């Protein structure tokens, strides 16, 4: 390899690195990669692409959000990833310890998880419909700490959309 070719490659590599460093803040503000490190995962994936500015979710989508009022059990900065299980207007019903959405069984409400969260009952309480601007977020695991315990979240609390990768 001649010196001119090696020098050209070095210049090209430096330019690419500078462009990447310049773009990193822009890309990081819009997208990210998330990793679920829980011992007992609540979703069927561990790695996801996080679209931080996309809050246009519908039933079945995965989204990221924070739960502001569960400190110290979950630090204020804890980012949750769950699936949208119910949207505005959907019917909610709790029969015994079973949660139904639009007449379809969704999940069992585990009294042990309620107690660990310091709750006596689900925060869904006596809701019979999901009100405007609110969402029910659920994990796919029976041991997931999700909307059956902490209740509905507001669309304005969403931090973005999550797309499972692996």
C-alpha cells in the first residue's frame, strides 16, 4: 500500500468520525436503543429501538413512559416499556382478580404484587371506560408490574414508541 492511499483513508476515516460526532446529538435526541435488563422480563423482547419523539401509539403498539408516583420503589427516572392494551373508549372490567378489556380477558391481578407496590387494590378502581387521553399499558408476563396495578397513564406521559428488535 502506498503512502498516499493510506493518507487518503486516514483523512476519510477522520471525516466520517467528525460527521458521526456532529450527528450524534441529533440522532440521540430522536432515536435510541433500549435494553431490558430485568431478571423477570415483562415483554417478549430484550432489545428495542426507541423512537423518542413518536407518541402516535395505538392498541398493540409498545411505548415507553415513566411512572411519577412510585418512588422509592421505582426511581423517578425509571423508563417502562409496555404494550398499549386499551385506548380511549375501551371498556374495562375487574371481576374478582381478573381484568377484562372490551369483554376479553386480559390478565390476573396478583395480590402479592399489589402488596409489594403498597397498594390495596388496582388503581384502575371503578373505571368502566378508558377516558380521553388515557391508555392502559400491559406487559406480557403475569408477573409484570403494569397498568393493572398502577392504573392508566396519560398520552402526555409517553416518552416515545418502542419497536422490538430481539
